């Protein structure tokens, strides 16, 4: 039965799931959430109303990491995004958590604060988020000295998350040139055809970025 993905092209978490689908050439129906009725369909299945959401043979799968693991189990492709070896799989999952918690979370804190009304801003929270990103960049720069991809030699689930999160993090809190290994990794991710496709599909929505999308990437 056909897979259906409910997603918005400009969402980083949606791009994470899309990268996994594109990486393996997995066939799916794409319900873009700016299409009429799509959000209502999502909310009927997932009242939390967060996306992406995958529907597979009537089963609802939410959260991008779980979606990718579901695909690896039930719709595997030529690129194994989660290794069979348990130790290697733990490293992939750890790096996936790192990108979710220490890049995406502070990055979104800064963006969402920008969207708040007058008198509702949280300057201390934003300052802390920027500090978190600096610490994360520094840690990742050291890790990527000896790695091509997030968990080692092979593109994985962790890279599916790293791609959009580093993409938007650099827009939000510019990666200092001293973090050369992070910047080189970000460039590799942008050249990966699966993520490049997701980036291209999101170009028409760049005007929606609250901080103003830079004229690059």
C-alpha cells in the first residue's frame, strides 16, 4: 500500500524525513500541509498537530526519527540508514539526538522568539540558545575532524537530521569560520542529492523565514 507523508517543504523536521525517503527512492504520496484539507487530515490522526506524519497501511507514525526507523524496518532501500550492528546503531541514534536536542532546539528557540509580539520576547532565553549553539558547534567540529558523516563512514539517520538542522542553524546563528570541519560537513550535506532535493523544494518558501533568509545556499 502507498505511503502518505504529511509535511511542509520548509520545515526542518519534514526535510529530515524527506531526505530519508529521497535517499532510498522510496515511493510515497506527498500531502503538503499548505494544500486544502491536508492539515485537517493530519489533525484527525494526530491531534498534537506536529509534523511530519507518515501513514502506512492505515497506521499513523509521528516524529521524524521514528518515521525513518519505520522506513528502515518496513520499507528498506539500498542505503541502510540504521546499521545492523547494535554498537554502530547506538552511535547513529546518539548523533541523531545530538542534532535534535542541541542544534534544532536552540535554533528554533531563537526563531520562535522572533515571532513573538512586543513585550513577549525572552532575551535571556535567546542568549542562552546562542551559547548552546556555540558549544554544539565546537563539540561537533572536534567530532567531524575524523569523520565524513555524522556517525562515521556511511550516510545515516543522523545525517538526515543534521542536514536541515545545520542548514537553518547557520542561517540563525552563523557558524564561525573557525569551525572549519562543521562548515565542510554542512557543504557535504548540501551536495547530497537527497537533501539538495529537499532544499530546492523549499526555495519558494524562503520568504517565510522570520529572521530573513540569507542570499546563499
